[in-house]
């Protein structure tokens, strides 16, 4: 049957999304037996990006097909659409939706019991005509979730694990347990020297521990799936202070294990967007965790660790509140996402290329104080030449030398990128 044929294709798209590290969902639109468009899930809870497959498909179709074509088309999706996606689908006038896995079956893989939602009743109440058909090949569809997040795990193991999570949550809500101990992945610890360590969190983000004689600094806390405090305490017994280079979720997501975090508060809206996202709020409720308050740090602030001082340098560009930290004793610059191999200036919150240039030019008098750059997305140190080549490339981009620029895919989007050497380096920017 055609429904099975197209549902199988949705499952293939879902697995493709999973292997890229996203949630395993896929969707497509069919008209007169032809697939018009396909989409995968690109949700990123760290940055508050919704990115559901159906939602992405709607965005693809909105300005490409007439109302007549859309009305006669059928949207196929690997799993019953959420209410938000359902409304997006309805906004296009699509009247036929076929789903693979029912929400009731999928709920075995979520921390909450299935809440019956009368989707058809909701649509009727809103005066929207839409026929929902499914489930289709549901058993096969459930096994698609074995690729959730890019690492294959048997379905039975996932269901058992989630049952344990629910059990823990029930204990918490009943008052039997004040706070559940979260079983999280452990970062890979890479020594830089005898008092500086790089924590590689699954190649998604890098954090740093710098131990002085009085206290130790934790620079960034990754996406929140590692207990960074616990990792730091395994390396040093000194009191810890937490510093965030900026407000993105992959740099402050693990702040929950600390009592306070230092950050330039120009990035407070970004951090709050992450913390207030539905996914993070659910995790906070589920595990009984909370995020600490932020304390503002300005350009020139000194963190005295004892024999080591970390100097805050304000570097707006990637975000409005980006900071880097200079360790003059070890001649190391901890640069977050401000000085990095692939510099992202294409985000809504990013500032113009000119601002990034001005920020780096302000640092030129300090250029001879560091030999090593440790940023938020590496597993091995970079030399200070990264600073030099990046600044040169930024000036080249500003001068309009863009003939060799290329398309750059990121989180389901495409922007322009300015390549520069050595290695595979990029400046991703907003087109004028």
C-alpha cells in the first residue's frame, strides 16, 4: 500500500536525523504519487530551536506550492504530530495526514505517561478539516527510535531505562526521594599541563579546569549532560568557581551543578531562553535540579586563583556578551566561541563582522601574551596563529573578497561561509 511505502520513507528520514545526532523523526509531502518535499528533525533544545520534522516540512512547502496542490496532498510523518506541528500543518490547508507511530506507543520513550489528546476533536473545534490516519507499521516505527541521538541502542533497553526514570520521578513526587542522582555521561579528561585540563564532552563542547593554589576555575559547562562539578572535583580539591564565556546552551547547560556562575549579562536573554525551554524545564522538574543565578563580569575583571590570574576580555561578535579569558602565566587564551575554527556570525544574536574585527583589534596589544588558544570546540590545543589567521580572514571578508565563499549547513539551515587556511576553517556570516 502507498501508506506503507511513504511511511517507510519517513522512517528512513528519521534514522538519518538520528545518525546526525538529532531526534529520530521524519516527514514528507506527497501529491499525485510524487514526493514533493522531505524533512528531518533538527530540534536543538540547547538553543531553544523547535525543529520538528513536520514543522520543517511546512516551512519548505509554504512558499513553493499553491493552496490547490497542498489541499490535494498528503503529509506523511514517522510519528503522530504534536499539537504545535498539527496547527502548522493545518495552516497550509493540508487535509490528509498519515502517521507511523501513535503518540500512545511513543510515550513509552518519554518521562511522562501518555496524555490522551483528541486531536481530531481539537481540529473540529477550530473549524479545520483534516483526516488523521494511523498508526502505520507501528512496530517497525518504534525500532527507528533505536537511533535516537546518533548512538544505536536496542528498543527494549530504551523502554526499560525510561521506566526506571518514571519510577524515580514517582518517588520524587511522592516525597520519598528529595533529589534523584542523575546518571550522566562522563567527559573525556585531556591534560594540558599539571594544573589545566580540557574536558571533551562527546565532541559536542569543551570545558576547562584551571587550578591555582587557592581555588580552581571551571570555564563553561557544556550541554548539561555531564556533571561538570563532579568531573572537576575528581581533578582538584580546591574550591570551584564557574565562568561562562557566553550564554549559549552548549556552554552553560551544565551550570545546574554549581551554586553561582559568572557571565557577561549581555547574554542573559540567551541563557534564560535555554533554561526556560520546555525540554530543560522538564529535565529540571524530572531530576529536581535548578540553575544558579548569574553574576555579571566586565572587561578587565580578574579572577585570582592563587599564582594564576584569569583576566576577562570582552569580545562581542559571536554573541553580544562573549568573553575570553587570558592566563598570562601559562600563556593560554580560553576563547569560548569567540576565536574558533568555525566562527559563527550568522545567528540572530550575532553581531556584524565589523564588530568582531573591532573586538579582536582591541586585543592586539595582548597578542604577545599568549601562545595557545583553547576554545569551546576542540580536543587538542591550537596555536596563537588561529587568532592571527582568523583576524586576517575577517578583514578579507569585510573587503568583499567572497568569490570563493561556499554554502554552509547548520542545524537545518544554510548560510554562506568564508573559507580560510590552514585546515578546514570557516567564517559563517549573514548575507546582506
